[in-house]
């Protein structure tokens, strides 16, 4: 069985975004691929000349500001 799930790496542990259909202590084999950020996906498309980390930070700040005004 192959499962593809999103997870967050936090304090040395991968935390799946949803419960997995696995038995307690069942052994699995992982293949980890980073999810590309919005900046990585759109870099160069909008004329941004800065780095991807700064773009991600500005995008996150913009999203936070938008959510505060809802």
C-alpha cells in the first residue's frame, strides 16, 4: 500500500496532517519531498528580484493582515 500524505516537521518529528490507517508500531518506509513554497513556484513570474525567503515572509505577512481584517 502506498500513501501520500502531507506532514509537518516539528521538534524532530514528522506530524501527518491527517490520521494514517496504520497499526500501532507498524514499520513503514518513508520518502520525503519538500512541498515547494509559493515563492519557489512563482519565482520569476512576477518580476521579483529578491530571494524566495523574503518573498515568502512578505506573502505570509500579507495573508496575516488580510485575515485580521475579516
